[in-house]
C-alpha cells in the first residue's frame, strides 16, 4: 500500500499535493464556521445577502434612503456573492449556515489555483524538487486552509496574480496571452485595489527587458477589465465612471491614521512568524538572494511591501497576498544558496529547520483548520433568529469605545439595533428611542464581555425593568485562546437578556 502511494506520488506529484490541500480545506469547509475579520463578513456577506433580501441594510446603493454617495469599495466581488446567494436561494437553500457551507466550498476550490500555479511557476523557474516543496507548503501552510474558506479579498485575489504570472512566464510570444494576463490582473484589482502594485511591478520588470509591445497589451487587458467591471458599473450606479475607486483613494488618503498604526517592520515580522522560524529566515534569505534572477517576483513584492510598510494603517492581513510569491522565490533562492555553499553543516541545519517547520506547522494546522471563528457573535444572532417577532435589540458593550458589530446575516432578518458603549449616554438614548413606550423598547439586550456585568445589567434595568436573563453564548476554544493571547481579540461570552415587556415567553 505504502509503496503504491509512493509510486503514485512520483508519477503524479501535483495531484497528490492537491488532494492533501483539498482534504484540509474540506475540513475547514465543514468546521471553520463564522468569520475572520470585519471585512470578510460585513463588506461581503452582509452586503450581498441584504441585496438579495431587497433591503440594502448598509445603504450602499444610491437609491436607498440614507445613502450618502459612492461607497469606498468595488461592487465586483460583493456582486459575485450577491448572484451566488440568489442562485442558492433559487435552488431552495436559504438557511444562513447552510448557505455558508457552499460559500466556503466554492472558495476552497478556488484556492486550489494557488497550489496549482504556485507549483507550475516554480517548475518553470526552477526544478521539480523545488516545485514539490512549494506545492506542499502552499497546500498545508497552517493558516491557508482557514483563509481559503473566508471571503477575505487579500486571499481571494491571489489566484488572479499567480495565474496570469504563469501565463506570462510560459508565454510563447503570443500577444493575446499578454492581453488575457492583463485582464486577469485587472480582475485581481477589481477584488483588491492594492494588487495594482504587483501588476505594476511585473510590468516594470518586463519593460526593463524591452518587452514594450507585450507590456502594452498587458496594460490594455488590465484597462479593459477595470473599465468593464468598475468604470461601466460605477457609471450605471453613480452616473460617472470609477466613482468608488475615487472615493476609496480619497478616503484612504484622509484616514491613514484612523486604524491600527504600527512600525514599518510589522509586516516583515508577521511574514516571518507565519512562515515559522527558523525556516522562515531561510526563505526570506533565499528571497533576497534571488532578487536578480527572479526579479519578476522580487520587484513587485518589494514595491507592495514597501508601500504597505510606509502606509500608517497596519493590518497583518494586508500582506497575505504576497506570501505565496515569497514562498516560491524563497525556496528557489534558499536551495540555490545551499548549492553554492555545498556545506554538509548547512545542509544539516536546513534539514533541522524544515523538520521544526513541519512539526510546528502540523500542531497549528489541525486546530486552525477546524477553528469556528467569532462563534459567540454568530450564534447569538442565530439564537435570536428563533424569535420571528424580533424588531429591535440593543448591544451593551459599556467597557469599550467601539462595539463589535453583530453579524445580522445570521439573524436572517434585518432589524434595527443600538450599541451602548463608553461614550453613549443611556438616558439620552432611551429618550431618543422612546423606551418609555413598551412598543418602542428593545426585545433583547446583549451584554458583551463579563466585566462588571451585574452592575451593568442593573443600570439597563433602570430603563427596562422587564429585562430578564435568557442565556449565555460562549466563544469557541480558538476564540478564547486568541483572546487570552491578545485581549484586543474581543471574543468573550455574550449574555442575552430578554425584555418581558416585549416578549413574555422565551424559547427555552
């Protein structure tokens, strides 16, 4: 049996690697529920489903009351999810969690292109041994199965970088190939605008190689893609092309300091951590060593990394897009270094670092692939969805300045809610909302995190005397660990209290 498997792997290395990658992505499809960040849930899933329900809950569309103009995000990827949700509901799949199985599955399959083209690019630039190493890491890197089933634009756009890059490297001189590659790079841009830095870097390398005509066709393909999916779409919605692109650029220039700000080297440290030291140091050394030979990878990655390192807003997920490129170039470069050194000691040290890498990677791969992220927030909405009469609820998160948004998608109903935070005057809010009238009181109050809970409940009961404890929704194990490691990950218990003045009987 083992011998048969070895022979199959020798004859079909890419198929074997793809099967292993698909297996862990299948686990993530089944078990990695919830969402990872604000963006993958609230800028994609929530928007798309609210459009399907003809609600436009977040006021993205110009004809919706409350819309203040073009939003700062492309409609392209969100629009694709809108049509996917419409299709699922057309075939009779309407349960929120049920639909998300299909969403995770389609993204898991899409992510296999990262493995396929990562392998093929490495094979084109190097040798089968390096290609297999790259394939295994892209298939089983501890974070990738989890990311592969998320609606995270930084990850979803990666196949549209690797695929056209392979087309260019494998091109036999056909200008049509350059046009198609440019169109695919344009699709990546339509999903995540910052990928233009990678496209531009690749174009620059070919310009320096005097491939002027080819780069012109590359640019034409890119422009055509962007003109169709952003220019025409924005013209239809807003009356002029690229309205949302203009808004995005303007917003980011004005709000650079409004989010997480960190030192310039934070992304380098993140990449080194994700790729697991000491092997990650070898990969980065190989990436730097190979800069001239693999300039088509090195230049765009450096441009991308330099921009994000300079830009004040630092969020680690921003650089996920370039990790596969660093892996490809890093492995080729590191093995070139070993060949040049021709040292048994260095070979041994490298083997030890690889063993450490796979040991630690395996320890992380299993729990992360099964991680139910933001479980308490998701299941609190699922719990409330059993109350079909719900019309209005309140989140009490008094110990924070910013609340954690409730994922309304899982409520399966688009209702109003208010958030009581540190800077919110409860008395003023109660008067504005008319809580003196039972008909305008919230049906539920959700208390986030346990600090001073009894005191906070009594405070709200002063305005809502019918408030009684209903249930506690606990976070998953992974969420608790993340909160323990860094309290900024607000994944604590959610305590649900029902207002008996509005809903007399609970479902329990």
